[in-house]
C-alpha cells in the first residue's frame, strides 16, 4: 500500500479471509508516496502486523493485494491482484504519470518491461473493463468484474441510518455533506470557506453541515492544521469526518451531498442521495467518465446562498443512472472476490456465509455552538425561530450565548444567556448554583441581558426575565409517525424571550408553539415550580 486510501480499500476486501487460519495477512508500505503518513497512522489503529519493504522483498508470498498500481510492486514474489482504490477511474493527475490518462489505467504504472505485472485486475463495472482495454489492452485479459466491496458495505449500512444520525446529533435537520478530493482542483482548495459560508447562511436548527475529505488531504495537511483552517465552521457545528469509515456513515446519514469531481459522490448517488455539483472545472476530470456524467446531471452550487434552491432542483434529478455505470454485481463483491482469490491461492474457499459488514456508527461528535444570532418572528402564540453563528450577515433579532463558555465578548453583549445543568453529581466541598440563584446572578452581572435561562433537562428550563420574573418552561417533543423529535431547549429559550418581549402584559399559564426549522413543539409557561428553583446546576 502507498496511502491511507489504498489501505482502506484493502481493509474492505480482507473479510473474504475471515475465519481462515490457513491465511496470514501482513502489510507493507510501498516507498515513494507523499501520502504515507496517514497510512502508517491508520495501520497502527487497525492493529495489523506490518513488515518493512525490505523484508517484504526478501520474503515469499502466495498472494499480493494492492489498491494502487504505483511503486515497485512487480518486485514482490507471489501472484498479484490490483484493486481500484476509488469508485472507478475518473481523474487524471498531470503531475503523476501520463498526461490525460485516467489515474489507475496508465500503462506507465500497469506495465513492467512492457508486460502487465498484475496477475488479476479486480474491477467494479464492465465500463471499467472497456476503458482498461482501451488504455492498456495487454492487461484486459487478466481482468474481471467483481463489484465494489466498499459500496456493498454502504448498502449493508443503510438500515443503520437512524442510529448514525442520532450519533451525529442530526435530529430532524437536513444533513448536507460536502465531499472534497485532494489537489489543486478540489473543493477544499478552491472553496476553502464554503463550509463556514453555509453555516452563516443556513439556519442551524434546520441544517447540519459535514465535510468529508480525501485521506490524501489529511496526510498533506494534518488534522491539526485542518482544524485550525476550518475553525469557524467547526465552532458553528461542522462535522469533520475521520478519513476511515466515518465518511461512509455520513453518506448513509445524509439528505444530500455537495461535491467536486472526487468519486466519493458516486457512492452517495448509488445510495439514492441527491448530489449537487460544486466543481469549478479544470483538466483533472475525465470527460465521459461516470463522475463527469454525474456532475452533468446534477444541479450546480455557485455560492452558499444557493443551496436551498439547489436542493429543490435535486427533486427532479435521479443521479442513480451515472452511479449504475460505476457499480455492478451489487451485494456480491466479497463472494466473487473470495472465489477469485482462493482460486489463485489454490485453496478451497470457506463455506461460511459472507456478508459485507456495515460501517460502524460515527463518533466524531460536532462541537456544540456556544452563541447564536437569533431571528425571531412572533405571531400571536406562535414563534418562528432561526439561529445563525454570531458573525452571520443575516438580519437577526437578538444574540444568545452560553455562560460562561461563549467568552466575554458574546456573554457581555447577549440579550439571552443560558447555562446547562451538569451531568455529574457535585463532589465534596463543591459549591454549586441553584437555577434560581444563577439566573438572578446572571441578570445582575450582565446589564445587557434581558433573559437568563437554566437548562435543567432537554424538556425543562427555568427562565428569569427582567420584567416577567421567574417562569418554568416545559417543552413537548414533536410527534410524527410514531417518532419523537426534540427541539434544542436553548432555541426554545430564545423563542420564549422574543414572545415575552412582545407580550408585556401576559399572564400565566400560557401555551406557545415554537417553530425551529423542520419541527414545531408545544411550549408551556407556568409560574416557577419549587423543584425548578432549587435545581442544582
């Protein structure tokens, strides 16, 4: 292997040998790649045994699996199998290999002394075989279509969609996943602020934004620098997927995908997810390739402000057609590979059932924003609420912030302050605020603040308003088809704040309807309950 992307593809194939003690697996890193750092990290996390390249050259092997044709793989003993490490052959890299030839089909890498060095080319679709025959005819008689094991894992993961969305904290929001390949024509290179721009434009309670980056980008830049560059978007709640497996869970969980010319979007299209193009053109995309056809069919996103219009346009586009030209033998890839690989090993295949494993649930929890610019529209007992990052250019009603996490600048200028009750029981000698005590303290300390709220549970708050006094707030979940959706209680607090300001002569109890993007919840205001007043924060 030469990169993390190649390693990930190999890991998706290796279940063909599960349960077979006759097979021993070792990994080695082929020298010469600029992207080997992340591969070494991924190997360490996998727990796999490794050998040095020098040791691999000295040793005897029965079978060599590779997911990149680059490097001196022909020097290794044993029969050799070459797998693509993406969804087909859609890009050309002018700085690497022969100009204009798709990466993965270049005879410069597929041939050694004029002869194919791979004994078998495992392809995902007949279209790939046709193009292999065109670019490297002598290799085509060693190729067969065996499907795509990564797609099969995605298909096996679809029943886990609700679980994935709960792990991400998506709720009833629309999850929009941005996918970026690597290199100068990638989404991240050309539109580095798109994730932050979308966060400033789209209401937080209606949309969740995630970013999937090519593993090479992690190797080139590093997680530390990526987090620094993406800090505004991360602070607004961006989900940054880890490079192995988590990207796939995000595609399963997504409502839509915004993509450059990287082939990750073909996997999304194969799942039936709407795809929106954000590729600004160039020379890397191969005309007529499945990815080129997908982008031709997809609506285009010119700027962050056009996303909602582009999402509407996807309703009339079926992107599964281009994806069908990239993936054949769906659900059968591991079985077909097992027959092929065991035949090359001259071993009888295992008779046990072989199913592609689902991807694990994502565990990259997004940061919880600590401040919002809030737009509120009050009409009778109804409040429509939209929240954005504090630096949004959208017209807003007030600033709301978490005390003290949001920091002095936001806390001192917020009309609404909130504080969440802690999860842990207070320890010995600790001093804790009661909900009544902290809300009084907050209003006394922050002269701009009009409403202080203690978030006791996701459905229960204590609110202290400068003129309305102390109020207990209860929030009902949104009900839809047997499912319950929770509103963010900090959004409800802003809605209550806006309603109280527009109804100075109100009398309790009052029931309101709060619209926060895709859901509407009933909110009940009553005189403060004693157990709310004494609730320990």
